[in-house]
C-alpha cells in the first residue's frame, strides 16, 4: 500500500469538480485511501467545498469555483494526502447485518444459480452468507451498495435480458457482484432472496443503511421472520444489528446493535 | 392553496436541489433550468431555495383559493389568467378563485411557475425537489396529477410589486444551441480525432431525453480501447460516451456514479440553456478554458444581484 501516492492523478470534472484518482482497479487497499480522504475532507468543512463523493478508486470533490479555485483545492488535497501517507492506523469499519429470506418466491433464481454453479441451493445460501462484503461505494439508485468479495464459487454471469421491474429489497448476484436493489428498478442480476430491510428510508434520521467503507453481511432468515422484521420496521421498532471490525481483520467482531430506524445518530 | 385542475405533461415541484447526498447515490434533482427557476423566485420576493413548479412541454391548469403574487419564467407556455394572457418572465396578481392556464411551450421546453411564499411540500433530506425516479421529494415523490392540492409556504425574503422582467435578462431560446465544454475526466481515453468529431459535429436531442439526461444522436465518438471504466462519480452536465459511441449528457436526476468514460463536462453556466432544449433540437459542443467557464458564472451572479435590486421594492431607487 505504499506506492499509491506516486500514482495519484488530479482530473477535471467540469468547472465544479475535481477527481482525485488513486488507481483504475477495484482493490480494498485503494478503497481504504478513498475512505480516509473522504473522511478528512468531510471533517474539515473547507469553505467552497460542496460535497465529496467516494467511489471504488477515486474521490470526486464538487466545489464552488467562485469561492475556491481549482489550484487552491488541489493544493489543499495534496497536503491532506501527504498526511494520509504517514497515517498508519486504519479506520474501524462498521458491519451491518442484512437479514435475507432465500426461500421460495423470495429467491426466484436460487434454483438456477444452484444448477449453474453445481451446488445445492442451501450451499449457495451458505456461501452467500459466509462473510462480510465491503461496500466500495454507493450509486445507481439511492442507497444502492456496490459490494466486493463475492465467493467465486457462486459467481454467475448477468442475465442477458434485464428484468424491467425488480422489487425493492431483492438480493441478487451478477458476475462477481452481489447486492440488493434499494428501490424498484430494472436489473440484470439473478435474484436469490429478499430482505425486508430498507437501504434507503428518507423519513428516518439515518436515511441510509450503509456508507461507503462499511461492510454488509447477509444472514439467512425464514419467511416468517421476514414478515416479523418487516412489521417491526414499519412500526419503527426494528433494531438493526451492527458490529465493528478493524479493516483486514474480519475475525475480530465487536458486536453491538444500534437502532437504525428510531434512534438518531 | 393551489388545486391542480390539469397536470400537464410532466409537472414537478423543484428547488435548488438535494445537495450533500451524492455519496449515498442520491441524485441532486432540482430545477433543470437554474436561471429561470431563480428569477421566478426573485420576481415574487421568495427566499433563494423556495419551491416552484417546473412544467415540461405542455403546462397545466391551476386554481387558487386566496389572493397571491405569482410569476412565470422560462419556456413561453402562453399562460392565461381567467382567459387573459399573462406576460412571460413577469410577476402578477392572482386573485382568489382565479384559474391559471398554461399551454404548449412555444420557445424553450420548461416553464417555472413560482408563488409568493413558495410551494409548501415536506422537505426530504433538506430539499423539496422532486426526484420521481427515486420517489423522493415534491408531492409524494412524483409528478403532479389532476386533483393534487398544494399548500403555499412562507419562504419570503423581500417585498415586491408585480413586475415585467427587463428584456436584457430574458434569454432567447433557439432550436440550435452551443454548449461549452471542459474536457475530462476521461478525455485521455479518446484520440484527438475522436475529440475533434465531438467538437465539429451536430447532435440531435432524441425523444429518450428527460430529467435523467439528454440522449444525443449524431456522429459516433469511440474511445481508443474499451468504453467502460471502473465506475466513478458524475453529476449534472457530465458527457458520458456509452458503448454505442453516442454522447449522453446528465440532467438533474442523473445517476451519481457511472461506468462509461466521460469525455467532457458541459460548463455550469450553460446548464440552464440545456434545460430548455427539447427533443429534436440540435446541440453543438465547443471547448472552453476553465477561466472562461468561471467568468460565465461570475456574470450570472452579477445578473442575479441586479435582478434582486429591480424586484425588491425597498431597494429600488
């Protein structure tokens, strides 16, 4: 992780955007730098900075050029980066547990994925719930997490013909990616389950389930539990399960729960 | 209160937009034509982020149950108040029980209708802007429908009298527009020849254009290698080149990240002009320096200061 500083590129995204690009690959170490720069910029509240968008391998900073010029902003970011270079400690990551019902109508393509991969449906589920996935970034639709780390054994090429309407909460696999649809949208992933959890709840004090840099861990629930949780979410009483881990150390879970839908941060 | 008698083709509540949540995949939304939106608020003395109606192509019919001051700016939709024509780019009195009717856009594409106090819908993540794709903001997260009733808010900044905007502040909408562009962030994925094609060709805005963005038809601009990139951020004005080699310009309801190369970015100062372009209109791109782009923004700010001075009765000399 020590050669990234020499590869940083500053790119132009119109008169309002600066792209700080670290690489053109998907890699957890690079994403950790993205996370750190984003945190620094958000903490500093620099005048003229509009907002900061972390992605897989770059940070885009939107700014008001009438308040801060591009050279000023670039210098400022360079200074932060030289600080991060000496920053040894990685930030702890939040792990958010997402309960998923994989059975019957909730996972219409589970049988197909099992046949394609030569596994039994319950083996697909076991692998899918076997580890936390890094949230590299959010995009596509509000709250939609781009996850990394799907076990290779359950990777399946995307569907050639996208479904035009996929219900919110549908959990899918497409290529080496997995995740869940946060609002009803079209999509090409194979649908293996559904979660009652809302990735995006505009009326909640914490409207988004996860942030870039968090981890998301799917857990299996029955269809009865699915409806119990759904009712609890509607009533505002559901307690989201959350734990913390140091990056790169997925064994050291520090379990805790935090109310996602009813307690302000 | 305002009652929707007819909703028009696509009428939404908009403001400055929902800034600050792109990191969570939330589009900014907000008015497609920032200039007409802001001037409509200035004409009625609203504070700067007040919500207005944005009507597209064909406007609606609305009824009022109280006396108000309202304004219309942007596309000329031949508005009439109780059958009497209303001057576009003006503020006017709307008496109780009157009916305001909008027709088809004669020039431009989007008309902004503001009312003193703003339209009072609940703020979602700090904004009243509708993003219908995400079912967020505005009136129930969607375009208006017949029968929808809207409350009037209290986003008032200064006192006004009915006023017709000085013609020097009224833009003319043409069916051929020139958009100034700053190259990047992935301009290095295109050959000089490809970039030259972008800047010397005419593109037609297709029917598949809406608040999400403008899909263009014309000479293709292919990248040197693959068209896709490791997804990165984008917002209003980004010119993405999809796998088919055709440019797509992001609108207000843009996706916050995208997986295709962005050859360039329309300058902020030209986004209002783009917001008034309609399907079938012709777009040409022209490279500009960043300094020139910032100068355009500075001039726009200067116009706003002048317009507020003209509209605010307490600051008139």
